[in-house]
């Protein structure tokens, strides 16, 4: 990056020129409009996107920090929470707030239940603990780190659902909350929430259900007749749920929800400070300033789609998911990981002759954006409505990729496949963490050294972040061996 090129210009640039530059910078980004991506974006077409832009623009400058100043935003937020609570079978006592995304919706319950425990008879807790499946989303690990709560992992069984008996044994006097996923991001399975709820109720411990991914899809999957285990407020013991509107709620980015069974829980999420020279300050979430546009667009999306719209989108998603999974099952060398409950799943190789990461490399050469798992070694997909149009193309390319890799076992030691395989197998996880942190420090340093994944322009070759990390780890290992 040329430092001189990023100085504030002396004179303002032409606005059209700026917009053209911005468009050019995005030419190398993931191709979600053609349904080539399987995560990150929940795009359902230009018409809906333009509608969201219009709704967002109406409240572009409004700030939800002060609900008294912008009562319209508080109305939108309250109605989004009420509609979401109804979807998740909450009664009239359910309360909640909108957040900036799934991560904030994971951070807030941790600090809420930590402070709830401190406010009661458990003031003696010096090191609070939370129990979660080892498959829990990484945002919860971040929350534990930020709020000084010890993360205690419960193992998952062969079905990739949390081992309930293990959870029971891990509970102690420091446990402030239990966690379950509906579904888990890596494997797409719903944890046994009813059993976790019984444990939570018996021990008087809050149970949060992370349904950031499934909260706006699973209710409609169930209505379509699929066998979905109870996961929401119908389950005794469930005290809170998180659900992202900007995923299968098809809203603009920056919109999620966190809901509590009643205000007895949520009041510990609210922060107030009365001695500031600037006046009394109170906030229901992590953020101070909250973009009004994201709240307005979430409300608009839910109102525009309605139950019938969501039901139809869900039907398309689940039918496309079945077709893709059936196509994968028709390839002898591949198998689905576990028994996914909705439209997110992973698949792995059942043949020693086929390296699954090498298959991913071949798929990317054919234009697909492929996500990879490391436990187990697998490829990952999250299906959205527009993937319906590319099912046959995806399966055809997958079959060709498997056939190509099967005939060339040496591909497992080349390119991304070698790097992903190495990262997944390196036992010194601290070494990997150290190199990842170093890379982030460099990216955010004054020099701003960006890996090509983030900085590549049109026509430039992209190198996944994992390859950068793997190369660094290999260098460290090589230096260590030489010093020996």
C-alpha cells in the first residue's frame, strides 16, 4: 500500500470517479450474485436488495442511541422483537433488543448472565464458567475472553450433537449459563435443547439457544412438515435466544436480535451511568450509536416477506438443500457429515484416494467460493434460495473435481489442500494462534500490510488467509528444526 495514495485529498474528488473506483475495487470479491458463494451473504435478488436500500436510506442518518429522539426506530425495534418472539413461540413476557449482528447477540447474554449470577446469592463466584458444546460458534469464545468467563467445552457425540451427560458432569458452583446451538454452524445439527433445558431448570441455571443461523428458518422448516426438535421458548429451561435478521430474515447487514424470557433476565444487559458530566447515559446493548437504517431495513424485510414469503423461501431452500445433498451422496467417495437439520451442512471424503481439500481447490478453480472445516476435514455449504438455480452445475462440477483428484493423489500435497491439511494437523495450536495474531497486527499497523486476500484488485491472484498462516507456521517449524 502506497502511503501517499491514502492521504486525505487536498481537494475533494469527483463523485462519479469515486464511485467508479469503488466498483473496481469490488471486482475481485466473492461472486454472490451468481450464487457462487456458500456463506456470508443471504442475497435473494436485486428487487429485494433495492427495497432494502430504499428502506435503509429513509433512516440513513437516524441514530437509535436515543429512543426518545427517534421514536420511529424504537417502534421498528419493538415490532421486530415482538415478531421474532412470536416466531420462536415466546409469550407476552418475552423481551429483547436488536443488535449489530450475531456476534453482539452472543456477547450480550454472557455479560448478562455473569452479572445476574453476581446479583444473587452467588456473589462468591470469583471465576464464572459457561458450558457449551465444542462445536459452538467462535463468537462465544470471544465473549468468554472479553468478559473473563471461563469457557468449558462439552464434547459432541458421533451425531455431532452435544453430549448431555457430559454437560451434567461439568456443572459446578461457578456455572453461570449453559449453551446449545440450533443449529451448529459447522455441522448444521440442533443440539438436544429439551434435555439441556431440563438440566438448566433442575440446576436453576440460564440456558441460551444460539439460533443466529436458524432462528428465521427453522420455524418455517417445521411448518413445512420437517421433523425439527423443539429448540425455542416452548422448551422449559430456555431463558434466551439469539436470531439474526440479516441471515435467513433476508435483511440488510447489521441486524440481529437477542431475546429473553422476561425482564428479570434482560435487566442485567442494560447499562446505565448517572454521574457523567455529559448527563445520564443508558444503553440496552454493546453499542452507543446504532445505525437507524439497519433497524428500519430489518423491519421492512419482515413486513415485506411476511409468513407466506418466508415459508416459500424456506421451501425453495430446503428442496435445493435436498437436491444438493442427494447429489453429494451419489458420489461414492463423499459423505454428508452427520444428519443436518436444515440448510447448512458439511461433507467429507470417505476414500483415502480423495483429499477433500484438494476437491475444494478444484471447485474454486471452477469459480465456486468454498468454505472448509478442520474438525472433521470437510467442505461446508449454506444454501440460500438462489442456489436453486445452480444445483445441477454445482453437483456436476463436484463430480468432475472428485474424479480429477482421485486420479492425482499428489494434489493433496499442493496448494490450498496442503496448507489446510497442515493447519488441521499441527498439534501446536498456540503456534498457529501466535502467527494469526502477528498477521492481524501487521494488517492494522501504520504500514497496513494486507494479505492478498484482502487487497487483491481485479485480475490479481488471491491467496487464502490460511495459506499465509500455514506458510508462516511452516517457516517457524523449519527454523525450530534447524536450531535443534
